[in-house]
């Protein structure tokens, strides 16, 4: 029986070998499952293509009704699930695309680079530009609808220069920050730590979010910027993405801490409060930070 109630093993894993199916089911059944799959015998790229239905099943698309799945294949050969997320009552720009979801999932797991990205539908221009922030963007192999193309072919005239190694979405150093006041609890510390790991080369406005569900499970998220601005993903959406791939995906959020730079010219605070209000009646707590 598939551990997540909304998943059907026969439909979603029918192309996977029996050995790998057993391993995947064991991982999905763990209370610690977080959207990362490992320890399989098949070739990572082949398995990623076979598991697209599984990734797509995690989609939450109440506005469009169009579910998209994606799987990022890391340099570590681990697989990272991705699925589109849409939110009722906020602008469409708040939506997270499946390609972004998979990349953020890999990033939050500390993956250093991606070799392949497998998607159930052709990537839109928004996603192609977001992928340009990766360290090996021009060599990233993207697979969809039986095609295999490099990002440079899908985005022949990218906006902005390619990111150099050590200064990209996957491998940038931490920001030198400290909270203005005292850290009072673990959730505040998690939010500050997430902010330090933000990728904000264009605004220098790092932000982090820490969520806690009613069962005590915590999730963190951090800002991932795009040189084109609009494809940027907020820290809150990044955290919600991680929650979506867990067994707590439907558990109510009991606390939310948002950490931001006190001197930043750009902030996601108002947007994050608006989005959170559509999901919960709780108030978002704010931690102010300063650059060292």
C-alpha cells in the first residue's frame, strides 16, 4: 500500500523495477521522507523519467487544474521531486513551478550541482530564466515529452550573464548576518540560519522562514533570486515546497517566523503575511537582522 493516501502504487510506479519499487516505497513510508530519493539500482536518469507520475501526484493546482511534475538528478545521483504549487486568493505570480520546485528541493538538501532535469511538460520561459541561475546552466540537460535539450538551446538569448561557479544558486557562500536582538527559541534560530543561506545576489536582501506544524515538525525556506526578478521564489514558498513533500503536507501550521535584513530595500514580508493569512489565522513573527 502506498504510504501517502493520495498516491496509487500501481499507477505511479508501474514502470519501476520491483527492487527499486520496494526501496522507493520504503522511503516514502518513512516519517522523515522529504522529497529526496536515493539508494536505488537503476540508472538515475531512467528512474527519474519513470517516476515523473509520482512527482506530478504531489502537485497542488487549485487554480489551473494543470498538474506538472519534475525530477532533478543531482551530481550525487540522488533524485529530487518537484511539483507545481498554486495558492488561492493571491496573485498568480505567487505560484511555484515544478521545475523551480525540484531545483529548490535539491538546493535545500545541499546538492552542489544538477546534471539533468526531467519534466512532464515543456518548461515555460519563466522556468528557463530561473534555471539560468544554476552554476552549469548552459550545460544542464532538460528532458520532456521524449526530447532532450540543453538549457542553452531552450534559452538562446538569456537575460543576464551566466553565473560562475561558487556564486550560483547551488553553491553561493552564506551571508554574514546576525540578529538585532536575542534569539529566543529554536524556530527563530532556524529562520535566521535560512536567511544566511539565501541566494540574493541582485538585491542583497536575504530572508528566511521557519514553519512549525501542529505535530512539531519544522520546515525552513530561503529566498532564491533570479536576475529577471519575477522568477524569484520567496522564502515562505520555498518552505511550503519542502512541507509539500513530507507526511506533514496537510497538517496545520502553528507558527511561522520570518527573518529579514533591517536595511533591505526589498522585502517579501507583506507578501508572506498575505499568503500565510490564506492558510492560517496565526500571525507571522518577524526577526530583524543586520549585516556584519
